[in-house]
C-alpha cells in the first residue's frame, strides 16, 4: 500500500474487528495454558518456571488486551500479574488460596472475553488479589519506577544493553512502540537512542511500516525477565536483544573501549575494527617491537581470542521451530479433500486393473503411494495428545473435591497418547461424567477411608495407550467399589433381568450403563438421578468405541474405553450380501471362516459354530436385514471381537480390505442405529458401514 492509498472507515473497522478476533483466539489459548500451569503449580509450588509461565500468560493478556481495546480485561489482569510478579521475587508464597483465586480469575477473564463478565465477581476477585499485596493495594505503573529524590544503591543494579528492532508490520497491528519504550523507562535509569539508518527517502516512505529501531542502556534492580516482559506481546513482531553488561553484584563497573562496544552490539565486525586499526600498529606488534613478549605468545593469545569468539557465535545461533496457526475449519476441509482423493485413487486402481494396462497400473500405484503418504500426514496433523484435556479434568477433580469435602487427586499416565481431535472433543463430556461419578459415589470421605485402613487422600488414575488400531483409556479409582448384589437387586427392581437369571459378574456391572440406572441412596447436586452413565455409553458407541466396567467391593472401580484413532478414514473389510456391498471396521475383525450346510446342521438349529473347540455365536445378516435371493452353498463368517466376546457375522462372500472414507448419513436415517455411515467404493457404488457393537446388542435383545 502506498502513501496515497487511504483506508475507508469500513475497511478500518474490518481490520480492527479482525485484530480483536485474533486477540480473542490467542487469549483462549493462553487461558488454557494458564489453567494447566496453575494446576501444575499447585502440585509444585516452588517451581519458578511454572510461576514464570503464569506471569507471562497474564502479562500477554494484559498487554494485548490494552492494545486491542479490551481495557477492562487489561485492568483486571494487572492485579493478578502484580501478585505473580511478587511471587517471582519471592515476596509472596504460592498457596492453595492463591491458586484457587487465580483459577477463578482465569474463569472471569474468559467470561469477559465472551462479554458475559460478572462485575460483582470481578470486584471480589480484585479485592482478593490486592489483599495479598504487602501494601494492600495494587501499585500503579508509575509507582514501579524509582521516585524522585530516591537514589538506588548502584551495587544492587544491573546494567542491560537492549536493542528493540520492530518488524515492518508492527504499526499495522495497532502497536505504539513509544508506549513500550515508556514502560521500559519505568524500570530504572534508561537512555534510549533511535536508529534511523533504515529509514528510506521521503518519496519512498510508507507511514504504515516501522523502519526505525531503538538502542537502549538500562540500569535497574530488575532482572532480564522483567525487560522481556515489556515486549512479550510483540515478541513475534520484533527482533529483541537483551544483554546484561554489568551484573548487580559486580564490585567495580568495567570500562569498555568504543571498538569493543560496537563489536558487542554487532554494529561492526572484528575485521572492520582491525582494518580501521591497520593504519596504526597493532598491540601485539607494539609489544613484540618493545621486546615485552615474543611473537609466538602473541599469536597464541590471538588464537585463544578467536577460539572464544567462534564458540560464542555458536552459542548465540538461534534455534527456532517454525510454526503456523491454522483454523480448524481449514484442517477439516483438507481432510475432506484427502478423503475424496482416496476415493478417486481407488477408482483409478480398479480401472487400471480392469484395463490390464501396465503403464496405467504403474501410474495408479504411484498415486496410491502418494495418496497414502498424504493421508497419513494429514491425519497426523489432526492428532492431539490426550493430555490437552487433562488440565480441565484436574480442575474438575480439584473443585469437586472441595465441594464434596473430600481429598482426591488425579494422576495421569500416557498423556502424550494421540487421538483425532474430533474424538478428543467428543470424549470430553463422557470423561467428565465418569470422573464426577468416581468422586461422588466411588471415593469415600477422608474419615471413612482412614477407618478402613486407606490413606485419607483418594486417587483417580487416568491412563491411555495404544492397543492395535485403537486407543484404550482407563479411569480407575481406589474408592469403595460397586456391590454386584446391589446392582443385581436394582436391575431386578427395574425389570432389566429376572430373579433367576444367571449372569456373570462382568455383565452385572455393565447393567450400570442402562438408562435411568443408579444405585445412589440419595440425589445430590453432582449425580444420583440415573442420568449420565447411559449417556456415556451412547457417546462412546457414537465414536465407534466400546466401554467396560470392572469393580471390586472396597478396592475401587475401573472403567475402560476402547476408541478408534480417527473418525475420518478407517481400514474396512468389504463383504457382499445378496449382491450388495457392506463394510465391517477391520479393527474388530479377528478372522474369517467358512460356513457350510454341514456346519449349520451341526448347530442343531441354533446360530452357533465350533471353531477350534470354542463355541462362537453368529448372526445371519441376510435374515437380520431381510434380504431375498439365493444363498451360496458355502457362506463366510467374519469373526469380530465385541465387548470382549467373539461374535460371527455371516455374509455371502468376503471381497477384501479397503480404505474407507466415512460419509455421514442423511438425517432421515438418524434412527437406523445399526449403520454407522457409508462410503464410496472404487467402482463408484455406495457401501453401508455396519455398527457391529450395536448390531450385536440389538440382536441379543430380540432373542
């Protein structure tokens, strides 16, 4: 944009709104980081790295908020930042009350971002933070600077050399660098010099770019972190250099020659200094001429000087990882396109096979390989560690423990296990339900635990790991456990089972997932109305996963979730039934066996088959789906593992493995719960993807 181009008011408003939206997005991420850091800090209150993480998050929110017009957020965050600045200096200790107050402040900032802030709550929190300050009130920025007439002790002062070099686009983001320099001056005695060597001629000057940079020398009792904090919310928009040239405990301030200072600043090189000095005799030559030292010793000293210089250059080499922020919608669109590409690639491979063209087959194989790499890389971008949800769960355990007057801690194992972001998003609510139930019904009160010989503090342990093509998550507590007799009695009362039913203990526990089932003696604000565990099971099954429960009375309960890695593209087994194609998720398939007329007769009219001395029940999909047409003489049984049991599905024939791009069904099919989706095969035909757990469950319910 040239100097003659002027933005109209609508364009200005659009830019401002885009900047405010960018701030909100960044602030939400910072609040997530803040919650994680606070929860970790409560467990390790002496960890100054965590204190710095909290302070920097608050400082960034404050500075960026002021820049983009969120003045109320900036003012409120200032009090929190002030307290944690004193924590960094060791003047305030990290306590449970401080963590609780900070978490409440984090929640308040989020509501303010959503324009739903509570002024009464904000005032209460502000008073709480100000009460923690030694003076009882929050110092203003002006009070942070040395007052007139006060002469700081030089022995307690550091001297820093600072170069603040904004990127050309700094002004376009609404940043005023003069305000940053004023904040820098508030830290102590400061001399600032503007550098204009990059400013172009007037005819080429663009008023929307920042071509000036600044050098400063600062004497202060603060450390390097305080200086970096001044520029923290523009750190991606500038090149900042901070060097301590005199430490606070230095006995005597050193003197430096002009050449040394210019070299240390990087304004000239050693070679240029030597070239300028070449017109005079070098120090080494003068010493040799005066016979003070011989030439060899001078050469050794120069070699040492050069060695140290090169070592220092290597130490100062930046190591930065390039990252870029991408909107989730764009990523989802990319995955959809990759899915379409997988479908087209399957059609290309099929066409090449039918034409028996070697050249076309070679191209199809190359496209197949490239598509597979693109698919894997794209899916890996969607993967997020399960640990991204842990901070929220730890916060939940912390808050519920206090509400229920219990002492409970959440431990995590395998937090770096990755899942598709869509799965993680949909997994959040089921995990919350499970942990709420563990704290309310499972973990006893501290006195009850002590009475039975348990530690007063209860534990909920969340572990995650890969098992084949699935991720298995276990949530285990060391609470009172579940009484199978009580579950059985409740199930009989609700008519779920009969009194004479012979049910294994494992299956009894799974009755807890029935709608409206609850063994709670009283309804609380947390749970007890029989709403939750059935919702959990339905949510997990919607993710094409499975859920199991194990419990020992007095020892605790473990709930196991088995989930697919992704919901977008899966490996499937294509089968044929009455000349129609169906897909079975390959992750649950164990093997395929033949079913002949003799095998059917051996079952004596029951749908069972003996496979290596193990009786396996099977479902005739032709009968289940009401499909007509002649049955082949020899059918195929696809053996699947469902809820820890082997179940067979009888099909006409098995076609083979296929990369399946899952397409969601129309809303008119929302009540068809035995079909989880559809896909397009290589010949362009549509194949339905069977929901095997739901199919087995519904079939068992009708027999």
